[in-house]
C-alpha cells in the first residue's frame, strides 16, 4: 500500500482554502498535511483553526537543528516571518513537499531547492481524483483569486475557462496548458506573502517583494526537478 504523501503547510494555504470552501475537501486527496506548531497556534485564532486540529493536521515540533536553520532563513531573507521560516526549515530538513501560496516563501524555497507547490496544484488533485467537480472548483478559484489584488494570470483564466466549459458538458483539455507552464505561472503570480488570513504588504521596488525575495524569484522559470508531480 502506498503511503500518503506528507506536505508541510503555512497559514496562507489554509486561508485560500477557507476562501474557496475547500478545507474539508483538502483532506480527501491522499495527502497528510503537517504544519509547525507555531502555524497551528496562529490558526487557532482563526475560524479554520479548530477544523485543522480536528481533521488531524500533524503538528511538527522542530528540532534544535531545524530551529537554527529557521533562524538562518530569517536572517538571510527578512521578508519571511517566523512561521514561514519554520515551515521552510521543516520541509527542507525532512525532505518534504512545501505547499504555500505565499509568493515570498515560494521564492525562497525554490532558491533553497525545496519542492514547493501552491493552491492550484491542490485544485488539480481535487479534480483528478474526483473529490470536487469542475463547477465547484471554478467557483472556489474565483473566490480565492478575488483576494489576490492583481489581474488574473492567463494560467488561472485557462483553468476557469476549462472548468466552466466542462461543467456545461463540453469536452476539452484538462486545463488547456501543460504541467510545466501551470507550475511556472502559478509560482510567478502567487499572492504576496500572507499570514493567518491577513494580507501583508511587501515593500520594495518593482514587484513589491523585499530584495531578498526579488533576488531569488527567478521569473524565467523553475530550477531542474521542480516540475509538478501528480502523485
């Protein structure tokens, strides 16, 4: 029997899933969700907090080495908050997937060679595994994207078109784009860093990210080995 995939999360993922009404559905895709204890403590002040604990999100106690690594991340990348640095340290130290919709955290994770995905990766799994239908996913993505405060990237619009069309009984490609294109576009256009459901403004020239994130953002594409996994 295949063991469930373990994925480390931060608060931004649960914020988006809450907006889309997909928290319960996220536990039906064969992923064991985990988060540092500080992330769960942050979420305890949110309506989603009790739900996450009830559904069995694993609480990660970081080792001394992981805490030192998290502190180093904070020093090297001041755009990160403590909870984000701890989630990154846990994923890096244990070789786990990191799932976040925090644009700054994803940029740093890519630079550190940590496998990282976002909410679109999860929405695709929900569809592929028949957990949520295309019509509901289109409504959920609309609700999530409404919080991004920027024009929708083509990759998101392509999903909305495909899912709306499928819901009406038309045939067509899964999303109208390739996996590599989807992951690259999702990473580039992910929302600015968010924590516990609250938008956090990033100061800096150009794209609004701090210098430590802008330097590692790599808009030209992903590093080798960062393509999306289906399993």
